């Protein structure tokens, strides 16, 4: 547990920091969430299940869970690390949630890890609403269909980096007008961001994160 909460600034060459446990926790989290969704939704396709998992497990959701758990008050770090910087804190919270999962798995096994994930990360009663709010691309298509617009067209403007670490810039056009641009390491992520930007112009009430169902045992995340 101490290692799971230790930032590399407090460790020797990062060897006793949370990072290795984060790597393990990420894999455990992906497996357990995939299994939960597979059992819960036998009728859904691979694409639908992937969408569900992306909505539930992402950096934002994990960071919110980390805040709920008050990880920022427990993490061990040197004073040089500025946790007042929101992007730094956001990434740290999400990472340590995963390192905690890795620590629980190593110390107690799969069942307690699953119990932690089901308690804090996968409240299935809210899963459908979470996915609907997360799927900006689907909501953009639905908006265009209902309002007599041409269907959105997504175009890759730029793809940089090596094959294993591509970075995409994607734009979305409605009625031949560019309404949004998104960036991400996956095409799907960039398209979602572009769609959200387009919705913010066409239907602001549908792009607000404030309306997004939150995840946890009463709160939200992730992800990653």
C-alpha cells in the first residue's frame, strides 16, 4: 500500500514508486470491467461493450474516484511536485487509483480487487446513462437526424508519431461546415472530442459535462 501511494520523486530511480503497480492495476481493472460488462450485457456487440468500458474507465472518471478517496492527502511525494497544478493532480489521482487496484490484487487476490472495482468504479445501475452521456458522437448523429441536417462527416486532418503511439487530429463537418476538432491517441477518442465540440455549438445542453452521470458508490471517472 505504501508503494502504491509513493510518487517517483520519493523513490530511488522510480523503483519503489506506484508506477509498476499502476501497470498491473490497469490490466486488472481492464479485465474485471470487461468481465462484468460481458456478463451483464450478453446481447451487446464488441463495439458496444468497448463503448461501455470507455465510458466507465477513463482518466476523468478515475481522477474523480481518486478525489473521492482523498488520495491527494495520502500520496507520498517531494515538495517539488506541484499538486496545485490541476493537470498534474488529475493524472496522479487516476494513476494511483490503478496502483491501488494493483496493490489489492497482489495482497489479497482477484476477489477483493473485484469488490473494490464494483464498489467504486462500476455502478451498473448507472452504466447506461453514463454511456449515453459519454457517447458524443452518437448524440451528434442523433441530433442531425432529428433536425434535418446532413449526417456528420469525420476527417483525419493529421496523424503523427510512430505506429505504436499515433496521435490524431480529427475534424467533424456538418452541412459542409467544420464545427469541431478533436485530438487523441486513438481515432475514437479524437472523434468523441470533435463531436462534443460540435454539439457545444448545435446543442449546448447536450455537450455539458455537468449533466454527465457520475460514477462510484454515488459519485463518478475513467478513464483512462
